C-alpha cells in the first residue's frame, strides 16, 4: 500500500505545506516504496511554532486548563491511539524493521500506557502549595508549564519516544511541536489523526516531519521555550551548545554502549535466561539505545557464555519485520546497514573472533539485513567495545573479579542502560548499584513508565518518565503573599 499524506497537522487541523518537497519512505525489509509525507521546511516550522505559541499564550488556553480537564483530553487521545493500534504497529515495522511482535508491545501498548500514566499524574500532582514564610506572611510556590516544547525524535521507536515527550508536556500544560525523523515519519500521521479525533485543542500538538535543518531551526527558534531531544550523542552535543547559548532548558536522551555483567553464579540456561537476555541485548535488531551490547563474562565461565550466546543468537529467526516469526528484522536504512557492516569489519581487524554471524543472511536478496553477530575475545579498548554500533552485534569480554567487571562496565563514555545476570538478585542489585549508569536491570531490562529514565555522561542530560519526567516540563514560580 502506498501511504500518502499531503498536508501537515498544525493548529488542530491540516495545513498545506510551504513547498512541494516530500520525504519518501522505503520499507527496509523489501526496499519497496512505502509512501510519502510532506517535508517541513523552516517556513512550516515557523507556522507550527506560532500555532503552539498561540495555544500556550492565549487567555484560558491549554496552560490555564484545570489539570483534570487536560487529563480527560489525554485519556481520549490514548483511546484514539488504541483504536489505531494495528495500523500503527504495521507502519512502524514497515518503516524501521522493528519485528511486528515487538512493535505491538513497544510501539502501541507502551506509548498509550505512558499517556494514561501522565494523565493520572496531571490529576494527582500538586501544582501549587502555600508555605508559611520565615519572615512573616506566606508564599505560594507554583509549578507552571515551561511553555512551547520542541520535541525531536529518532526513527527507532518513533511512537514511544514521541510519547515520552508529548505525554508529560501535555500533562504539565505545555504545547508541543513534534519533529519526527525522516526515516520514520508516516506513523506520526496516525498520532495526528488520533489527536484530531480526540479533539486535542488546536495548537497543543503540531507535527512537522523534516530533516536536520528543520530540527536545527526548531531548536533555536526564538518562540520555543524548551527542547526535548532523543537521538545521537553528536546531534545532542550540537543542540546542547545552542541551548546553552540561549539559556534554554533542554532534555537530551542520547546514545549508549551498556554493559551486561554475567556473574559467576548465573544460570546459563537458554530456556531460563534466553528470552530476557535477547531482549536486553538485541531488541529492535540492536537498534535500541539502552542495550547491554558489551557482555562481561567471568573468565572461569567465558567459554560457556560464548557458547550460550552463540547458540541463542544463531537460532534467532531473521526476516521480514512483518513476519510474525521474525525476531531480527533489517537495519532501518541502507546507510545504517553499511555502518554496522563497517563495525563488523573493524572488529575483525582489531582481532575480535566472530563466533556466529558476521555477514549477510542467506536467502534474503532484498532488504538491509545483517546477520546477528557475536564477537568473542574483545578488549574494552577496541572500537567495537567503545562505540555505539546500533545493530545486532554483541561483544563478549572476559573479566577476573567483580571489581574488574565493574571497572570495565564503567570504562565507557556512555552510561544509559545495563544489566546484571545472577542466581542471587540481591547480589545482582549490589553490583548494579556500582555501575555509573542512569538505568540498570537485574536479570531483565524493562524501562517502566513510573521509573525515571535517562543517561549519564555522554548518554544525556535530564530525565524522562516517572514524576521526574513531568518536572522537566514545569518551572517554579514563588509568589510572596
Ligand atoms: P540522529 O541524532 O541522527 O537524529 C535524531 C533526530 O534528530 C532526527 O529527527 C533528526 O532529524 C534530528 N536531528 C539530527 N541532527 C539534528 C540537529 N543538529 N538539530 C536538530 N535536530 C537534529 O539520531 P538517529 O540516527 O535518528 O537515532 C539513533 C540515535 O538515537 C542513537 O545514537 C541512539 O542511541 C539514540 N537514541 C537514544 C535514546 C535514549 O532514550 N537515550 C532512545 C532512542 C535512540
């Protein structure tokens, strides 16, 4: 099916873009054309920011609504997204190669849970309190919405990462201009359709798919109040520089190269550990920021760990992302496939040993597939151990003591995710607490909407999810009474 959108969702309706430029979407499993959307240029971004600005500034506008009324709108929005669940899952899989079984859970169920969770927080959060002053009188301490939010997202989980920003922003009373990534712009139109059907007030959410230039224009736009960005560390640094100069609040969710520490007591049984280990290390064909792609194995059990991972990875069904049995789909773009293959070549050159994979899967002549790959004998100084590959490539490194494992885990520019695998969850939690990272799981990894999510070091600045994720869209005002 050729999905074609000709207009942009701005100001609560559909507007004609400033030019006839389009973004053409291609299915990475088949290389077939999937559809097209208008490419928003600077003039379109300006119109979207104006709409968001008006909706925020007008007397009685969204910022001034009672929080419970905003929550009602958000819940209607979630219901409308749920009504489009199968279309959303299918479009996301067809755009970025996320296996359809994963797309249903992560790109449909999860974003609406996040939206409903923040609707709940809008109902229960105290947006103001009165304190007795030490110097006499009293003070009203208010939490007010920060304003117009520029939300910029990547292609790997377009729905959920958009909702990580839209949901807390709406709950806070902010208005949003969302810029989806050009590689995954179609599914954003289903967000727009759902918002329209839910009667989200005009200008509260505006969607402008576009490239880096549109994103950069949005980030530095004089009428934007806050930037919330998910993407690469390189782009995050460029955005941070601009926001620093403008003194503009910014949340940055960036790349990762997390460690999966297998302790010496772990049960290395493919049935017991396999599914969780694959999810924590290879979800979305390795195109996930928090994956534990540096696996640290005790030297005494190194061969066993290599055998387990090799068997698990070799058995993963690779194929068209829309096939229900697929667990590893293609890379999202040809460029991404070439990049991953470049890293595999680099790993070999550095002396790492391929125990499975390393090439292109047989029998798949179309599509940007890479065989899921395990590298043994990796040193933490290797490029493949330090840089984010963003593909189905695992590096397995030996360690001697737990102190050694923690040191290697922390010897990274990044600090986003991580896991510890053990038969003793308390021991696992003790080790987890020693890793310098924003999030880490014991025997599994699943970012729960109630728990703050974010990175340290080159993985980002600030927090999404949890009540802390709402605070990121609020400013404090003290009124001395
Ligand atoms: P990217 O940085 O190239 O692009 C991300 C988004 O930013 C896109 O919409 C792009 O058009 C836009 N953009 C790029 N440069 C920009 C600039 N200078 N100013 C404004 N906007 C700009 O990243 P990508 O390749 O699309 O996504 C993969 C990266 O995202 C990986 O590094 C991954 O780890 C990271 N990521 C992080 C998280 C997280 O929560 N920490 C989640 C998912 C992905």
